[in-house]
C-alpha cells in the first residue's frame, strides 16, 4: 500500500491554516502592510 503524498508533509494543528481572507490592494511599503524588510504587518492586514 502506498501512502498519500500529503501525509509525509503534514503539519501540526498550530501550524495549519484554519481561515483566510483576500485583501484588496497591493502589498508594498508605501501602502503600509509591509515593513522595510518585506515582512507582513499583522495589524495592517487584520484591519483591512
């Protein structure tokens, strides 16, 4: 019996995506959802 390909790369419940939403607009430093090191600002995304 062969295992499914996704079983070998399973993640824990804490790491899994439970919900998502689409955010309008472009992510850039000028629009404020990104830091200068291009990391997403949590507050800017949750309020959008």
